[in-house]
């Protein structure tokens, strides 16, 4: 199939909308709310959370986040550290900052109302073409296309879009097909959600469940029996290895935490004093760093433990050191009781470090 005709688009859209109405997953951001703006806000939060994160993981956070920040005004007015604390464990913390920045822009420039047109949505921090289309279609019923990894896989299989296309050509063809499809739908929001649902539950990267697919008869890859060839596999980028030495400095049931820089990995999150390098880090280097950068004179034991933490683009190998004694006052740091740590936004890696402190 070289493209999707208007007739095919109507049939595919109708089949997916019917399937979605009967078989959709019960997800909290899909549930009916009193007003369209509340639905739009919940959609906004969900889309930020779902970016690069599995649905099952987001389910652990969504209701709690909405309970604390039930509308755009409460999120806009909250301290950033409180937003990050509720977000901790979801990762990609820039999303949380962008979400709050979007809420503040909505309050300041859109009268506290989530905009419905694509151009205005694209002005929100962290919102690209996909997120704008999702909010416009799901919250407001606008016929705006969406393409994420799942949608690209579904459409690439329908149209057998493979290695003959450059990545840019593939993306362009998929977006064009997605626009044709959503414009043929009776309920654009339901159709877009059905398309995503199809990719995440049936049209899987491996082991596609073609027998359960409501659009199987229009799928070129299924007809040729070559589902696993589409879309072509992307070349993985090289993963960097970073070494990190985290130092547990404890005193009277409290540990010393400092805040990370405002930019970079885990920006503005809290941590045990940590030194990062592309090389292995020895005790002498750590002690010199604490003295020169933080004004602390420390005697170290360790390493007491080690573990590796994987991020999207790097592998961080942590070694955990114990300060047997430490003198001086660390700048931009706080002594925190173990039972109070939950109020501080921490990366998952630093949570593991602090588990060693508890031990």
C-alpha cells in the first residue's frame, strides 16, 4: 500500500473507534470530568508524564499528582521543589519543570485556560507537535494528528514503509498518513487514543497480535508476513559511562545533602555530596574535591558499596563512600533527618545511595 486513500481512511478510522469504545483500557486521565478545561488539564499532565515513560509507571503517580495539584492554578503557584518531590522516581525531571512552566504560561497569558489551537499549544514549554496534537484532539476534539513510536510502527506496517526511506522521509510519510486518518474520524480524540492503544497493546515491536487487530485487513506488512521489518530498526547511540562517587556524611541521625546545579542531569535535585568523572575516582581525589569545592575536611572509609544506574544516554557507575569524620561547613547544603528525606526531590540513584546510609 503506497498511501491511505480517503475511503480507506474512513474505514480504518471507523474500525479503530469502534474497537476503542469496546476495549480501551481504564486509565485515570481518560475518565470523564465535569468540564472541558479540567479534562484538558488532566490530559496535559498525562502527556508530560507519558513522554518516554511506560503507562504502568505513570499510573503510580498520576492520581497523587492531580490530588495535590488539581488544576493549572495550583500547579503554577507551587514551589518547584514540591513539584519535583512528587515527580521523583518518574525520571526525566525536565518534564516536571516544563509542565510547571507551561502551567504558569497558561495562567499568565491564557487566563488560566489550556489553549485548544495547535499554535498556542506549541508555545508551551516542552510541547512539540505530538503533545500539541494529543491535547487538541483528546481534550477538544480537534482533528490534529499525532505520531509517537507506537503510531509510527502501526502506520509503517500498514504502508510497508521501510529501509527505502530516510528517517526524515519516513517521519514525513507517517505524519501525512496520520493527518489523513484523523480527519476521517468521527471522534478525533478517540481515534488518536485508539491508534496509540493499538501500538502499545496489539501491534507490538515483536510478536504482533495480528489476530486481535481491528485494522488487520488493511495492513500491508501482515499481508506479506513481514511485520518485524517495519519500521526499520534505529541505530542506537553510544552510551557514555560516567563514574560518580557519593559521600555519606552523617551526624546525630542526619545526613548532609546538597542541591545539584540548575542545569544538566538531575538539575536542582538533592544528593549526597557527589563527584563525577569519566575516570575512576580515588579517595584522595574525593577528599580534595570536598575540601576545595565545599570547604569540608573529611576522612573517608570505603567504598562501602557500588551500583550502576542507566539513564537514556549514559551509564553512571556509583561508588558510595562513608565519611568517618568531617569538619567544616558545606555551602548550599542541609542536614536532613532520615525520616524527612521524602520531602526532598531525589533521583532514583540517590535514593539507592541513601538506602546505604540507612543501613
